[in-house]
């Protein structure tokens, strides 16, 4: 029996087409900026996101960190949602390496409210770290993988700009958001000063993310990336897969969303407490309820049946659909989860 891996969309393996393109990639030394495949990926990513320039980075975490290091100096504040990935899961890089103070804001529902953004911008005060940047995340992982509506997103980015803030978008799954609202991704990415998106999640590449923004910002980002040890050499072998991600793989994300919705429906029909994000993408969060077994017990029991997923707290579980998950996998997984959740 094959394993059904719903832990994350980071578990995808490169397609045959990607492997062939990687093997055949034309390469050069990218620290000298002469890898033609990387250049192509950077140019196409910039055009796709409506930004002037792009930079290949090793991971989403590196892309976000480089962006924050460019936008803020030591002692500056960055407004960040309490549930955001940058604050919760990136090892405090902004504080450790940037001396940046996270100014925490409520992001329940997937985005920080405009009023809260405005309230962080205050006249110069010797006691305070001045707010310089707003960080947004879309889709919002911990908020159910919800995709924020383009008009709400714009309202918040406009409010930040009026207050003189820069805006960075952690768009690890921004193509999922654009798919969920059926809009061009530029509805989000052209509204911000910088955007990071992941090639290695729903888009299926084995490694890498893109950071896009104005030319001068990307010049500085290249410098920070080098300082962080992220200046890679014949990295066209990875960029070749990235090109397939941005040219072809974004068009299949809708399948992942349909599979996630089917999974959510089956679990809810079976009696589990399934969270309803404002707009579902490729994630399903649910809880087994106060009388059910501990979330970890369900995780461990299903693991024995070859169904893998993670708990995010004692009672809350996350499932993620992706390239490696079919409709029939979703049906098998739902049956197994329901059996184990109501086993006792
Ligand atoms: C919303 C979000 N941002 C950033 C990242 C970081 O990406 P990476 O794992 O490539 O560092 C992740 C990873 O899961 C994520 O979910």
C-alpha cells in the first residue's frame, strides 16, 4: 500500500519533466550572474508578479528574511500578524539577524485589519521602535490556508502606503490565493513593495523560492543573500525546475483545492469539527472535539495505515493536498481518519 502524505505541500517530488529539464539545463556561475537559466527564471518571475526584478533564493524563509533585512534597519519595527509564518516558524531570524522588533497584530481571518496597521504608526517617540514595514501572508497558513480577497488585501496595503510603510508579502502560496479568487496574481503582488513566493510547495519544484521587487531592492537583496551564504553557483539545475513550476504547475492548483474541499466535506459529514476558512485553498484544519482522542493519537494511528499528517496542537490537525494526492487518496484518507477519530 502506498503512503498518502498530507503533512504539507512541501513533500512533492519533481515531475519527470522537471527532472529532464534539470538534467539538460544550461548553467553558469550565478554569483557572477552568468547562469542563463536562473536569469530566465528571475525575469519571468518578475513579469509574472508585476515587479521589476526577481532573485532566486534557497527557501521561503531565506526570501522573507532577505526582504526584511532590506526593508528595515536594526531597531526598526515590522508589523506582523500574530499567526504569521515569519513570526512563528522562521526561527526568529528577523530578530536574531536583523535586530528587527516584531510589532504583533491580530490577523484572525487571514489579514491584519487596516485600523490596526494605522494604529502602529505613531509620531517619533524615544521609547518606541518605529514601524517601517507591514508583513502580510497570503494564503494564510495558520488561518486555515485561507485566501484573502483581493479588495480587502488592497485596502490594507493602501492604508499602509498612506502611512509611509513598506509592504512585504509572504506569498509562499500566492498562486493558490489567485486561483481561489480566480484573479491574476498581480492583483496581490503588484500592490506590494516585495513578494516572496515558493517554487517548492504546490508548484512542485524540489528547491527554491523567488523574491521579487524593484530593481534597486533586488540589488540590495542579492547582497544580503550573499551575506547569508545563499549565493549559489551552477544553480540553473534548480531554476530549470522552477521555470516549469511558474509556466505550467500553477494551472493545476485548482485540483488541490477541489481535493481539499472534498476532504473537508467528508470529514464534516462524518462528524468532525472542520474549520471553514473564508476561502478554502489546499488545507483542511479540523479538531476531533472535546470527547474525542488526542490529536496525536489520531496522527499515530493513521500513520500505521500509511496516512501521514500533522497535529498543530493537542486537538487541532492539519491536512494539505498537493501534486502527489489524488481524489481517491482523499477518499481513503477521510475514511481512515474518521475510523480512528471515533475508534474508542
Ligand atoms: C506561509 C509560509 N511562508 C514561508 C514558508 C517558508 O518556506 P520554506 O520552508 O521554504 O523556508 C512556509 C513554509 O511552509 C510557509 O508556509
